C-alpha cells in the first residue's frame, strides 16, 4: 500500500515538475525577447539622439536604485523572489530620521543633499524630451527584471521538486522486493 501511495506522489510530483519546466522555458523565451527588444530600442535611441547623447557620460553622479529584489521563503521551504519599488517604505525605514538632539548654535556645516523620497526617473538624465525608443528600452528592461525574478523563483521550485523526486525514488527502491 505504501508503494502505491509513493507512486501516486511520484506521478503528481513529476507532473508538477514538467509544468514548472514548461513555464520556465516560456519565461526564459520571454526574458530573451524583452532583453533583445530593450537593446534594440536603446540602439534606436542612440541613432535618434546621437551616440554621445545616450551613454555613461549622461549618468547621474549619484545613482539610486528604482527597484529592489526581495527574497522570501514560502511555507514549502523554497525561496521566492519579487521586484519591489525602492520608494515603497519598509517597516524598518518608517520613523524619525534623527534620534539625537540638534545644536541650535555652533559651527555651521554645509548641508548634504538628502536623497529624495522618490528616486528620479533615469530618463531625465538624457534630457526632458527623450525619444519614445528610450522609454521603450526602459520598459523592456523593467519587464525583463520582473521576468528574471520569476525565473529565479521558478528555478528554486524546480530544484526543490527534483530533490523531492530523488527522495521518493530512493524510498521506492528500498520498498522493491529485490532491494538489498
């Protein structure tokens, strides 16, 4: 009876693994398409604006991330990854910025520019009126980042499924009558 239960569990695990592998293939194809589309749009923007107008020389002196990748563990024990906007405050970031008292008189310091609450759109580094192809490139790379997080989550789920599959196969080998 235990062998039948293990075989049923093996079958359902194999089906889930095959579904996950198929989804992984689809997402990898979509990621490749988004990245290719992004680079092509970036090349179009360079052509439209000039090669020197879209490049590292236009990057801001202080860059701030617009998104962060967060990892969390599910109930099954495998990690999932998700893309979160950087301007969304986490519970650790909420609260007063300074906990110490300030001096009212004394040596004055030049104030350091505080990072803005919301990160600036990097497209503004290249001017106010940027070509549509540059916006398309940004959107393609953003979509690609989300797909990359989905792929990473899917790969951890597939690795977990493969390890479960090996465990069930070992149990079935031990239950066979000819097993030593």
